[in-house]
C-alpha cells in the first residue's frame, strides 16, 4: 500500500530551512505590493515575510528567489534572504527574511546610487540570464546572447510587441515598433554596453530603507544587460531624486546618448504595461517610438 506524502506546511518548510522551530503566533498583512498578498508571520522571536498567490504562480516565486540570490551574492546592496518557497493547500508561497522598511528612501538616495553603480560595474560574460523569469506577471525570456542589440530586439522589444499584437494593440503601434526594431543599431553607433547584472524592474516600489538607513532592493527581474536600462526605468515613474543620480553618475558616468536610449529602454516597460493593463500605455509607447524614429531622420 502506498501513502501520499502530505504537503509540508509553510511552518514546516521554514523550520526545515532555518533549523529553528517556527510556530507563528501572529500574522499581519503588509501593503505596497501590486501582485501578491504579503504577510508578516511572527512567533518565537522570529519574523518572516511571506508572499502568497495562486498555485500556478509558483514559477514566479522560484524566479524571484533566483534573482534575490544573484543580487545578494554580489554583496553590493542588501536584499532579503530567501528562506523557502512552495505550494500548500492555499496556493503558492514564498518566505523571505523580514526586513522592517523604515525611514525615507530619499535620505538614502546617494548611498543607493553608489551601491547600484557598484552592482552595475561588475562585468558579466554574456547578456541574458541562465533562466527565464518574469517582469510583473509577464514571462521574460532571457536566452544568453553575446550581442546586446539582437538580445534587445528579439527578447525584449520584439517579444513585447508580439504580445501587444496578440492583445489587440493598434496596428500603427505594431507597425512602427517593427520599423524601430530594424534600425536599432543606429542607437549604438558609438556606444557599446557591457553585460551588467540588472535588477530589471527598478521602480520606486521595489526598494526601501532598513532600520539602519541602508537601502534594500527587492522584487527583481534580473538579467545581464545594459545598465542604462535600470537607470531608465528608475526615471519612468517619477525618478529616485537628485542625490541618487548624482552619486550613481559620480561612480559610473552615463554616456551622452543615454537620454535617447532611455526612451528606447522604457519602451519595453510601456509595452509590458500595455500587455498587463491595456489603456493609455499603447499611446505612450507609440509616442516613444515616434520620437525615436524622428531622431534618426
Ligand atoms: P509584490 O510582488 O506583490 O509586488 P513586493 O515584493 O513589492 O510585492 O512587496 C510588497 C511590499 O512589502 C513592499 O512594498 C515592501 O514595502 C514590503 N516588503 C517587501 N519585501 C519585504 C521584506 N523582505 N520584509 C518586509 N517587508 C517587505
């Protein structure tokens, strides 16, 4: 007679991972996320940050663990330590070290700029990443590549354009987007990026400041790419403040062509936002494409 092994509970999995019995006595919801339910579990002097979603979202959590480990391994910026992830009867879950996010991120802007520059300065061997992951809930293909322009064309902009076409984007957007893909090399005539480890989803909702005032980076969509892509995204929804950019540029100056490529790189996120949320993101993306094409005339 065979017996089916019961699925370990979150508590059992955390106990096995940490080697310390974990019996939470309280649970409180944490706001601020836009995809998952976030909870702080507390008991026996331990606090654990848990994200939950439907069982089929487990690959998202596995990719998040991979990304956090990659960023954490560099030692450049604090990221939450991944403890365990799995599926139980309530769905998929991810358990991370709980970090109290206190204080104002703007006061830590300069330090964060220096730390991000240190992360970006480490040269990698290839563009891409050994596994695919997600940008929001959209799959993000990462096939390793020796050449940045073809990676950007096929695995970033082309991938999102195809999704947008399937999601009913206006024909003009797809057509002009395809025109842009054909002329991509013209944005790189004197600029040749090297592969930096990127956070990949670097907006203001994905970093905070711990109790000691140190920046904390979370919720990544890592790959190796042009570091300008991280900086561009940081500017898409309001920016990280003058101290951040001054410190970053002092440590790692930006090429004069960055201002144009910022539009190019943010096109990826605008297309992704169209694919996730629809609405006005299509016209923002088209506006970006038109301004890029106009620069080449
Ligand atoms: P989502 O995947 O749903 O976008 P986030 O990873 O952005 O969720 O986390 C949601 C919120 O929880 C964040 O805005 C942040 O304030 C807080 N948070 C994230 N990671 C931790 C952590 N390890 N410890 C404590 N709070 C965290």
